[in-house]
C-alpha cells in the first residue's frame, strides 16, 4: 500500500471516529439520563412522569 494512501486512510478513520464519538455519547448517555432509564426498559407501575417530551 502506498504511503499516501495509508496516511489518507488513517486521517479519514480519525475524522469518522471523532465525529461518531459525540453522537454515541449523546445517544447512550444523555437521552437515557433525561428519560430516567433506557427506552424499552420496564418501568414500575407507580412511576409517574412530571413532564412529557413531546
């Protein structure tokens, strides 16, 4: 593999990973935190929501 191609691939993958990290962090940390749990998890019957997201 050519050295310039290897450099391009390394830079490309670095940009892709740097772009995906904030998206992953928001999707798997912020959204479940604001919902009070992961979507699809069973909630206790006594749990009440004080606000609605829509």
